[in-house]
């Protein structure tokens, strides 16, 4: 069974690969925006990238709020039980 550090390492490499694909796509698409800003392909690509970025941000914010709630729960003592 792989331990957590191996899993994190694999996730980082996958994240790096995805980032490189996005940067490569942007490298190709951005120069073409000036020439054909109304091209349907460009509009679809930009919408797709925007959705992916939105989902990534949503996921990270959700994780942050979860960690924050866990910290708050650890600080607060459990309520007293009624007798």
C-alpha cells in the first residue's frame, strides 16, 4: 500500500502536467485572439478553460473552509449533556 507522501507526489506530477497542458493551450490560443476574437473555437476554448479554473478555485476554497471548520471544532469544547 502506498503511503501518503507517494500519493501527494503523484498528485503534484499530475497537477504539473495539467498546468503545462493549460499553459501550452493558452500559448497557442492567446495570439489568435487578436486575429479572430469571434471565432467559435476560441469562444468554446475560453469557456472551457474558465469552467475548469472555476472548478479548481471552488475545490480549493471548499477544502480551505473544511480545514477552518475542523480547526474551529477542535477549539470549541463539546456542549454539556443535559441530565
